[in-house]
C-alpha cells in the first residue's frame, strides 16, 4: 500500500471509527510501518495509545489481526468497545463456553472476524493452532512484549514461543508493544521478532504533569504519614500500592476508620469482592484503592490524582508503569514513595524464594526423561509433586524447549463435566437407535455427582471401545444444540522428547537449570538495588528515572520533589531482627513433625519466611502457626540457619 494512500486511509478511519482528529505521538509512524508490510516495535508510556496502533490497521488490512494479551479483563473491555463501534472483534479466554468458542472459530473460517484477542497460553492448544493455520493472519500484535526477555522485569516463558510461532506461521508483520522496556529488553524484542532499527518507535516517557516525590520514613510512622498526606491534600481519586495482601487490608481499614472512602484490592479476595472494589473506584463511589500490583493493568481512569507507594516498588519498570496510571487527563498529579528500607527484606525474600531447589529440578527432569518419546503431563500435578511454582515450572519447560530437549505437541482437556438441561432420557431419545446406544454407554462410563456428570475422555474411550474424538464430537453437538452444559477440566500438555535427550544426565541438566535460575536471581536482586539507588539519589528524580529507560532529559524537570528542594537521605531501616531461642525451638518442633513438603532446605526457609509453595498449599501447611514466623528476617539468614 503506497504511503500516501495509507496515510489518507488511516486519517479517514481514525475520525470515522474512533472519533479522533489527530494522532498521539508515534502512532501514525507505527501504523504506516505496518501497512507497508514491515514489523514494528512501539515503546509508549502507559496511557500513550498503544491499542490504536493495531486496532486501526486491523480494519485496513486484508485478514485477521491476532492480538496477544495476558489480561482477560483488558481483552474483554477492548472487545466490548470495538463491537460498540461496529468492528468485528472477539476474544478467546477461559471464561467462554465451548459453544462460544466454536462460534468464534466459525467467524475466523468465514473471514468476517477482524480482531481476535487471545492469551499467550492459547498457542499450545492443538485445536486453536489447527484453526490458525487455516486463517489468513495479517498482523500479530503482542501486548506487554517486554515479557519475551528472559532478563526483563516480568518474564513470561510462554512469550518466548511467540517469536518462533510468528516465523512458523509466516505471519507477514508483527507489532510488539510495551510501556516498560529498558534498552537491553528493546534489543531482545527486536532480535526475537526481527524488527529493523528504523521501525522501533519510542516516544518520551516524560510526563510533565506527574510530580515525583520520595519521602524517607520509618516503618513505625509510615501509616500515620500516609493518612496525614491524604487528609491534607485530598488527592482523590488515589491508588496506594503495597506489597502484601494483608497490608492492603490493614491500610484500607485504617483509612476507612479515618473517614475516607477506601477499599482493599488484591488477588486473595473473592472475584465478586475484587470486581466490586474496582467498579466502585471507576464509578467514583470509592476514592482510594489500596492494592497490590494485581490492580491497575488495563484500568482506564483518566482522573487519578495521586499514586502512593506505601511500600517500595518491586522494580523501576513496575514503578514507571504504576505511576503512569495517574493524570492521564493531563492535569497535575502526585506520585510519592514512602520509602523505608525494611521493605527490602520481604522483596528480596520473594525473589530468593522463587529459585527452585536443585533436588526439585532433578526430580522434574528425571520424571520427564523417563517418559516415552511422546507423552503428556498435567502442569498442575507436576507443580504439586515437584513443589515448583507453576510459573517457575513453565520457565523450566521453556528452557528445556530452547535446549532442544523437549518439543511442545499441543494441549487437551482430559475431563469434561456435563449437566443436562433437559431430562437425560429425553436428551437421548432425540437420536437414532445407534446414537442412543452410544450416548448411553458414554453417560454410563461417567462419574455421577449431584448435578454434574464427570467424563474422563481417555478412560471412557477405552471402556466403551470408541475413539476419543467421537466422544468429544458427540458432547460438543449436545452442547451446541442446548441439551447439555459442559465444562472442560484437567488441562494436559503433550510433549515430544527430541533425539538424544534420554542420553543426557538428569543431574547435569538440573545443575544447568539451577545455574540459569541463580543468574536470574542475581539480576532481580540488582533491580531492587536500583530502586534503593533511585530513592536515595540527589538531583532530579524524573531525569534519573528516564535515564534508566534510555531517555535523556536535557535539564532538570523542575517539578519533582528533588527539584523543589526536598533533601535526599539514606532510607530508614529498623534494627535487624535476630533469630531467637524460641524461634529455634519452634523450628526444631516443626522438623520433628516430619512434613514431606518441608524436607528441602530451601523449602523450609521459604515456609519460615512466609512464602507458600505448591506442596505447602496442597498439605494446608500455610495455616500452621510457624508459617511466616521469620518473614522479617533475610532469606539467606534463614536458609543458613536451617542448613546448619
């Protein structure tokens, strides 16, 4: 498409469908690059208009635009808005019924769908990949593209597969989007998706309306200081970010008791409670959300006047993204860290606690290499038996794929729960005699509950002597016709062992993996050091933050706390807590209880520091009185104690 024609068409569609008379910085360059048939990277700050960069070209390109996003809530919101504008858009996620999924597949096959939003995990589904291979994909848009970098702040292993998939599927153009890429991460993204240097579009991260303040404070007076600052300035609406779920609860309760309309938000709340808190905040019924980092992704509220970090942010990337939620209307907004060095213990403990035990890695590798040439696993079950957290386990598997030890071969559900919408005999009666006999055998092989009939597809196929595919096709037909409600369960992933894998030593592979995790541990701890250096630094805070992301500010911003005369100082730190004799006695008694989940030294240290794991959750040990007893003691100190 010629540049002039492309420019004219995107201008027309911008006004007609989106109601905008002009582009934000960088948007037009990204779109023209895509319409010219090349891949692009858009590094825009939070709220910089990344979504439009693929939504508008999707309308002009011949074929489907596939949008990869890790956030179901964001997918739903964007699809709803696009549909309201008359744009054919859909999302595939875990909340949809089988019938809804097949309806989307039909629109893909007909070519009527313009945008499809999916989570990165969707690409391991055999059914989805089969559909995609028969679809004309014009553009692959990847949100949160920094997740591809192993050394980025938010690495997600499933993102590593996307670059190979784009090449395998011969997708003509890719758009990578991120708000938090440092220069090394930008290089990783461009290398992975083969994006030319000229097609990297990075706009300024400088938000002149955001005033950054860093206030050193000791832990004992921090809550009172937060209350005072909010009361004196009334900077509503406001977000207060914390590290722990219980901190969110306690701070929100205190602010509420002080007469403020505040609510807690974190992943541990029931879905309806969490949704209610977010809805109240968006609608103005709540002035302050006290939240862990679970809150904010995809939140489009333009008038947030303040973002307080009650605890130190985990990384400068997180910080940049979180303060970016303030002042999207362009009006002055307040961003303040109540900085206390005590927070580092918990943050470092979580980082160190992520590294799996060498014994767990050996157990996992040995288990995988003992399988047949083609095998399937439940990641959920493997996580519980090896005591490796799901995200860490997924990272292990991805490393094994990169090392050419394993190759993914799709995924499937092993179990289906069905509920009859009509009496069972009536559902069966509406079919031919042969089909009635077949359905009776299928239903008889299931396990009956009060409402749901659970059918294990493989076991049923073996029991009745019929192909698995025939059983699933029959159940799908019954669901589509409205005779049954069906819920899939028991997700399993299939792999192939590649040539030479079984000849390799599981111990050597486990040691290599442990080395990779140790490197990542060092990298993550360095990010925490960057937070402290930022908080203690003299000079313009805005300029220092921008430098971290590779952007030079010619002169001090003039509006941050340091520019306004606030003095830099070392972060206050409480006297380090030592492990006491009663603590040692409690550890001795815990060991005597002989819990299998706590046999490893790192497992015991994690438990004492209040870091749950699949095995301790499975055995309900997080309710134990000793769980988290030493959460305010550095992980290395606890590990040294339990190793002695």
